[in-house]
C-alpha cells in the first residue's frame, strides 16, 4: 500500500487550498450570516477544472482518480461545507451517476457540459415522507407515448435554485415498491418545474437548499436513466459516490477545527500559560489529530476500490459514518477549546459545529450506517455485483499534460 499523495495530487491540493484561502474564507462569515450562496464560486471551480475532476477527458472532465476528488472535497470543506456540498451533489451524486449508468447520447448531452462546469447538476431523491425509506417516495412517472409525465415534489435538494439538470427518482409502477422506481434527467427549463429555497437552517447557511416541485412535467423517454425499475439500484450506486465525497469533506471539517484550535491554543493564556499546555486541552487536540488520520485512511481505502472499478458500498458507508461523527466531535471540541468565544461567530468554530450536524443525517443517517455495518459483520448483508460499475482509473488526465 502507498500512503503518499502523487505529485499531481499534491499540486491539486495546494491549488484548492490556495483558492479556498483567497476566495472563500475571507467572505464566508458574511455569506453564512446572510444565508447567501455565491454562484461565482462554482464558476471559478469550473475555471480550475474541478467540477469534473474525476470524469474521463472524453466526457469533458480532467481524468484524475477518485481520491483526487476526495482531496478536492476535503480542501473545499476546510473553507465551508456549502461549497463541498455543491461539488458532492454536482459531481458525486449526479455526474458520476451519469458516467456509471448513462448511455452515450445522455453522456454527450448532459455529462460533458456538467464535467466542464458549463451546466450544474443536482439530485432529487428525498421527499417530505421519503428519506431513509426510499421506497416510500410518492413522485410518479406515467408513460405517455415517447415521454413520461412526472408529478410530485422533492425536498432538501442542494443547488435547487442553481442546477440546470436534476436527476429525479419517481415511481413508474407503484405496485412494485422499490423495484418500481425509475430515474430521469429533468431539465430546469421543462414546463412544470419550479423550485423554492429554504431558510432558517441550523447550518450550511451559505448553501442553496430547498424544494423542487414537478407538476405535469413531460420528460422525453430518452431522458430515462437506465431501464424502468432500475431507479433504486441507480440511487444506491449514486449514494456510494455521494457518501464518498461527504466522508472526504468531513476530513476537511476535522482539519479546519484542528487548525483553528491549534491557533487559539497558542494565542490564549490561562493560569499563566498557553491553554495548549493544559492536558485536557491536549486530549481534545490529540483526538482531533487521530480522527483526521483515521478518517482519511478510510476515505482513501474506499477511493482506491473505486479506482479499481470494484464495489465499495461497505467501505464507503464506514468512511461516511466514522468521519462524519468525528467531524461533529472535532467541531464540538473546538468550540469547547475556544470557550465563550466559541459560542460567537467572531470565530469560525461555531459555524463548524452547526455545519457538522447535517452530514451526520443526510445520505444515510448515522443509525442507517450503524445498521449496515452490523449486518455486514454478522453476514446478513452481502454486496452483489451491479449491472453498471464506475469505470476503473486511470483515465487520460488533462492535468498531467
């Protein structure tokens, strides 16, 4: 096993860190306070070729491996969860799913402009009454000739007001439960598509999150992704990709909490010495440091399996569960280290704590992942080969040229 980043990966890491330090961190406090999502960040990420970093060059990406995507997500979340979320949804949930399940026509029409960052993709699975229980979704898709008519609504949709394309899951046969779900590429410009942003979120206030409403939306049959009834499989495959990026982002939040805490430990003095000299503070710092290393290793293990074209549901679930819990703990300890100042947005750690809660819930709650890991260990759950897998890396890399 090789635990070292390649020169190419190190260059990407430095580039994204420099970008975050210059274009996100100086402004994020104000954006967070005002619930403002800055779309210009996505434009800049596209200019840096980061919206399709792990998409093959032939489909508009730069052809780097999946662990490089993890590095990008970690560095973005070090700035703020909102912009890592944007890449997670656009690249992880949408574009990588198109790469995995789309036909050539769909890839050329939708994946290529998304990988270039010319168009933005979102993911429409969750509904008011369907979260962890995906089979409970109520959105319907009725076949009428050469098209489907979609009706329903989706909630907690990241990039709802920003996305050009939505990957929407709907029931084509309600009598079949999860086997009656199909997936569709829905354009914002289709008649009957409306969106509404949410306000008042606990965290990720600088992110665009909201609802998508579908009223008699006519979608061409050619926009169905996969076959009828494969929607549940496609959704689960998408979540393997999305959860991977969430886990990687959690490493960034742990790192941000650690960096802020280290800085404060050297600045703040109590009882005549830096607070970093106090053993209970050192204990919190040590836990952050250890959990950062553990989480990264779990993420890179899942990414390596992705690079090899192997199924990684178990490994990705474990990485998502452990790293997101660790990020919440790190942010909580960072607030504690900062004391009363940690309770104020004068310091970034209160934002870290608020942001850290959502990833413990979305893309599989902590409890869902705990059950999954228990079932794997007991032999009750076994991963079976899927019809479509992500293409194994290496691709030809633009950045290597």
